[in-house]
């Protein structure tokens, strides 16, 4: 199913199945954000992955209830959308050279990231029983370079590990509504010509 087109149905499905873990295996940002929103709402951990353009590297992220969500992670790192900025209907029989450079990744490169994805997912499911990685539990983002790209990835076949904290203004897992309302009240109260809120309360 298209989770972005029918988010409510996707949420109902997840609620019915009530899984221990969701794996985000889709290849575009909007669907990953929908999976994130549903997971945060239902309190289900997610392990997701993405391969960067050309398969030069990839990322694997893990979210748990109460910790940073995918929205926090993308906001913190300001990760670029790895999907190519091309029309949705790409004609794979007539790709031009730019499209080939930006869209193609060797299956070898994709599998490398998929294996890390699967390992992190298994590690989370088996936590407390078997330790497959030995990673500190707070690590929630792994970026793995498949090859050396000067200026971006200086070492081939190398992983970097990150602990991304909750973003206080995250629209998904933060509490921006309360902050916005409190800020709006403060601004309104300070405007000239506005009735003092305490006076108006005392006349009720
Ligand atoms: Zn968040």
C-alpha cells in the first residue's frame, strides 16, 4: 500500500498487528516521515535505512519511544533528500548520463547498507538476550561509506556512529503546540491596546 496516500489505513493496520518493531524500507523521504509519525503515535520503535545517490554510502537509523524520532534526526543533521530531483516517472529505458550518475547504485552497495539495517533491527529485537553489535544503546544513526569520496567520506568501508538527541521543536515528537500557544498568549498580552487579561477575567 501507499502509506503516504492512506496514512489512516496504515495506522489502523499497524495498530491491528501491534508489532514489536517497524522496519522502514521505503526509498523516499515522505513515506519515511509517515512511518515515523505513526510509530511515534503508537509508541513503536523503527529501524530504517537509506542509500545515498550513486551508492557511495548509506545510513541506518533507529528510533525508540521517547527518544529522538526520524524528524529529530533529519532536522539535526539537515540530511539532504537522497532521492534524485527528477520527474517521478523516470524512463529507465532512456536514461541520460546525469540520471545514471544520480540514480544508479550497485546492488552490492545497496546490500551493504541493507545488511547493516537487518543487523541493527535484529539487535534491537534481541536486546537483553543477544548482543550482535556491542553498540552503546544511545547510538541512533550509523552512516556507512561504501567508497571513498573526497570531501564527504575520507575512508572506504567505514562507519560513523551518532547519538542524535530529541529536537525540542520537532513537529512529530516535540511539544510545539504548547510552546506556540504560550508564546502567542505572551505576545498578545504585550500588544498595546489589548485589554489586560487579568482585568477582563475580573469582570466576568
Ligand atoms: Zn522528533
